[in-house]
């Protein structure tokens, strides 16, 4: 029976759980942002608050598809809404992408430094 390296390390469940949660959060955000239309919407919302009709014109797609993408972004915590008369304006949520930014920044920084080799 082969023993894997992570089976030899004694780590409490609390530490493992804390390490896994941010990774899962980052993965969930990256899945949402990986769609080109959603990334384009986020890029547009970074410049100004927009309603669905503005996003329809900018993306050249139908209202139902724009609404679907906005719902996905809102459920992921990346955008917020603000009612304004008959319209609902969308804007980036200030802390929506912070977890992903921090995780990707750490990975990018680690890529610039030599990593030690684990002995076999």
C-alpha cells in the first residue's frame, strides 16, 4: 500500500477546511468569469453603471441572455443592483473579486520565485 505525502502530514480538520474554502471560492468566481460574455459585462460595468438595455446594445445579444448572465454574476456576488425608476442599474460589487485577485496574485508571485523540490 502506497502512502501519499498528504496522508503523512498531521493537520487538523479546521486547518484543512480553512484552506479549502478560499480555493473553492476562487474556483467558483473563475468559473463565472470564464464566460466571455460575463467577462465583457464585468469590463463594461468597471467603467460605469449600466442597465440591461445598455448591455444589450453593447453586447449585441437579446435581453433574456443579458439577464441570465447578470443573474449569474449577481448570484456569484460580483455585481450589485440599484433600482432607478422602471430600470435596474448594475454595478460591480466592491469586494466581489478580491478573493480571486488575492489568490491569483499569490500564485503569480510564487511563479517568480524558485520553489523547493520535495524529496521522493
